[in-house]
C-alpha cells in the first residue's frame, strides 16, 4: 500500500507568499461626528472635521483663517452647563430678593423696588443685600435686639418714661372703685333709660362694635367703672335719642332737631372734667362722639374727637397683643375696641378724603374671637316679628375685613409717594370680589336681612365707588368693566339696599354712615348724566336718593348740607332736575313737634317724606381744600384733583383726570 504524501500549507510550500491578512480588503475607519463646525465652513456649507485649533478644510483646501463659536452653540455640554449655572445664579438672586422683601420694612422694600426699576440688575441687588447681610453672630444679636424691642413696645411699665404709664388701666384707681351716684344726670326715668339702651343696642351697636355689650351691662349693674362710665353712658344715650320719638329725648321738647343734645352736652362736661385720662371707656366714648358730631354736620369737631380716640388707642397700645397682668376678658375687650376704632377710622378717612390715622401697618393684634353664645343671641326689634340670630361679632369681623381693603385704597389714592397702576387697581378690585364671594349665607343681603348686614353690603359698594371714582371718565378696562360701569352698578346696588332697608325697618333707624354713602351714590348718578341733561333723562334712582336723604335729614341734619351741595352740582353741570328732585333738595323748613308723633314700629314710612330739619346751629368754615397727586396708569401719566367741599359725604370729592 502506497503511503499518501502529507499536504503542507501553501506558505510552508512557498515561504515567499504574502500573509492572508495582507490580501484581504482593508476596512475604512468610522467617520468622526463633528458637533460644531467652524464659522468659515458653516458659511461655505462645506464639510468640517472639527479639528482644533483649525480644521483641515480651512488649512489644506481653502487656506483661510479658522475660528469656532463655542458660546453660540447651546447644544454643546459646556454651553448647557453655563446656561444652567446662569439660571441657578438668577434663581438664587431672586430667592435673596424675595426673602429680603418678606422680612424688610416698608421703606426698605420701597428702596429695593426703586433700585429694580432704575437698574434692573437682579445680581447686583442680590450681591448688595448679601454684603449688607449680617453674619451668624450679628443675626443672633439682631434677634435679641428685636425681642428687646418687642418687649419695649408692649411693656406694661411704659419704658418711655414720660411721666405717665398709658397701659396701666388695669390698676387705675378709678376703675377699681365702685361708681357712686347715677350714670347720667340728665334723666332718672328707668323706663326712658331702658328704652334708650334698647334702641342703641338694636340699631347702633351692631354697626359700630366698640365695646363688649355683656361686659358693659355687667359693670353698669354692678356699678363698676371698668367697662362702663358716665361718659360712655351719656354718649350712648345721645346717639340713641336720635332714634327715639319721646320729647324727653330732646334738649328742647319743641325742637326735634335737638334730640340727644342734652346728653351730648353732659358728655362734653364729663370729658372736660376728667381730661384725657386713658381708659377703654374714654376711647370708646370719643369714637362715638365723633359719629354724633358727623351726623349733626359738625365734621371738624367729629374729626377732632376721632383723632383723640385713635391716638389714645395707640398710646394705650390697643394695637399690640398685651397679656401681662390682664384677664382674658380684658384682652378680648381691648381687641374689640381697637378694631372698632380701625373701622371708624376708615369711614372717616373715606368721608373726608384722608390718609387713615390707623394704617394697616400699625395692626399687631388679631381680630376679636367669635363666641357662639353671643353670636346666636336673638335679635328682635319688635314683638310681632320672629327673632333671628344677632351675628354681631361676625358682622363686625366682616366690617373689619372691608376696612382693611379700604385702608389700602385710601393709602394708594391719598399718600403722596404711592403710585396708582392698572395692576394695583385690578388687585384691589379682585380682593373686593373675593371678599364678596366668600361671604357665608347668613351674611347675604337677602329679604329681611339684619340691618347691620344691609349696612355691611352698602359699605362694600361704597368701597367700590371710592376705588374707581377717580377714573370715572377714563376709558380703561379692569377685569372687563370700565370704571363708569363699576361705579354705576355700585351706586344702583346702594339704592336697592337702602330701599330694602326702608321697606323692612324704615330709614328712621339708620346709622350715620348710610346717608353718607347714599349721598355718594347720588353724586355718581349725577356724574353719569350728560351735560346739559333734560329732566326726562334723570333716572328714578337718583330721585330716590334725594328723597331718602331728605327723609334721613329728620334724624341727621348733615343730610341738609349734602342736599344743598348736590343742588349746586346739578346747576354747575347744567342738569335739569325733575320737580320731585327739586322738592327734595329745596331749602328745609323748621320741623314742628307734630312731625315726630308717629307710631314706633318697624315697617312704616314717615307721614310726609318732605319734612325738613332746620339747619344746624353751628357750621364749619367753608374753605375749599385741594389735593393734587400724580398717578401712573398703564403707559400714560395723569393727575387727579380732589376738591373737598365742606361737609362732604363718602367719596364726595370732585375727581378729574387731566393730561400732564
């Protein structure tokens, strides 16, 4: 058998043969992805290898200068990282600025806002704040200093050391002794006294809650002068006499216009004897005296009494949460008194066109608590009507909420450094709308609602009038409505509410701020008419306003003055009023004793709405005060002029928008 020869590999056969790898086709390398081409290649739209510092296309082919724009390409990781860092720095700057605004004072916030408007560099502002921000040790020291200031502010010993401790009413000798003698020297008739107290707590107290009714009653019966005083009792009787038909309620039985004057004279005598001894009852009395003077048309005197009340309230630190050596009852009464003054301050400021004397920045105490036993106390003005819950505390709290918004409006309109912008108008209008939308069912102005609830809604609509009246003739849109439309709607709502008040309770039991607001609504309706305007075009609501003011003049002589001024405005604007309106604004004739002899029940009308009061015996100087302020509205600047006529009603200023 022939043995097979072993076959050797070719390379073993021929050592000069090339290796296998050398004869296989060479695989081309993967083309590198270029994330950013150079600027010349981009312009030429040619391929670029992205080589640095210069690409081969520019060097070998075109022989041009090569340059890259790395910052302009935001797809690169480096650029994205820089963008993230910039956004983080901007966010940090905003955090610093917002945190500073939250903790800074109003003046410091104003400086920051002015700096933003002038420079606009958030980073510079944040850096400046960081450089001026104290370190941990300084922060601790400032915290200690802040605590010391808080203690100093609310100290019961009165560290100011001016020779009198304004906050020691708890230990006042006058309040620790038993009151001797009668509370008033004007009358000793128990039935008459009971009637006056009932009238006051039925009609006046729910609208101006300045003190605790239960504390007042207890101290009056126990003859303790802590929450009851002769001064307060006489002022209460003076206001209640305005709602009484009895001859004893008048200083002159033959002069119905003198109702309550003898009690008020006694109150002034007591105030002159006691001086300005600080106490809760003195603050309450002064505030009520200001309301009485306003109703009589003596606004300068009323403004003086209100100022004394508010200054004493601040001196007694009623705006601060004092707790040392005080019972829970006293703390609660202090809060009631302060917030009552806060509301009356806003009414006075809107009435005269002034910056509030008690701004929101002075408030350091919470609103009074609402106790169910007091809240659901029955209210029954007459025996033939079913009783309903009093809701005195809830209504008072709602008055305070509207007054807070009204205070911001007054500061915006009358503070010289404030700027009125369209955004601020929208914000305030939205706040009022939210307040209205959040009212509970028992606070709705439904049929036979409480008189204080109707007065609350009238107060709300008067706030809308004040907010938009300066821009009445300006064609701007605020949340879809023009100022003219908002004012017209608010004025008509005021008239509808006053009509419901008259239908259910009669205008005989009306507190003073309601006729002031009705007068403001009448002026708005007068402004809404074209000039000249024939009598046929005068709306019935305007005539109704004037008739209501004439009817209200029976208890509040101030209405005679505003009717006279409305007649002057109608002549100035060439508005021909109908006969009914002219009859309402005609000069009043003296009232006879017969005009007040009407049955005392709720659902009644006066025998003749044309009965008039004589003019007040004392009047104020008739000087005209003008207040000019530049305001900013959108992209245009305007100036409004406020001519405040003597004895003006709420929002009675004649506003005019003028181009600069």
